[in-house]
C-alpha cells in the first residue's frame, strides 16, 4: 500500500474535485444532491477560507502516483477551539476500498511546510 500524504488544493486540482463531486455515490459525502458545475466548484474553492466554519481543503496524495487520490476537507477549531472536524473525505473510485481515506483521516497533527502537511 502506498504512503499517504496531504497537500493543499491548488486551482489546477478543481477538475478532479469537479469529477468526484459529480459522481452519484459521492453525493452523501458532499451534501450535493445532484451535479454541480465546474464554475460552482471553483467558487466554493475560492470562498473556502471565508466559510463558516472555515474550511481547509487538502488533496490526498499517494507516493509514486502522479494524480490525486482524493480530497479531505477539514474545519479547524470547530466545533470548539482545539478540535478539528472532518467535513468530507472523497476518494477516487480507482483507490476506494484500500484504506486511503481512513489513513488520511488518521494522520497525526501536522505542520505545514511549503504547502504540504508533514507529521
């Protein structure tokens, strides 16, 4: 099994997120009941730091794999200071069922270095 790590979402990742958010089996993880346009995903991405609670979006990456494996959206200090809530985890269909989402959610407290989160 590949090593899992997180990095900040970049605007170039929006096409992956758009694809994942429009897969019907992911609707429950997103709260979206039907498809969402690329422009609406981009708008959500741009507003993520001003949402309540504030959202932090991270791409789930696998060592030695060029494309993203999924996304995890967290809300730091929600519902209270010192806590982190996971808003959503979506894994690309080809990586589902392999434990990558679980491993991403279990990463230890992380420090941000150049846009990457490291234990």
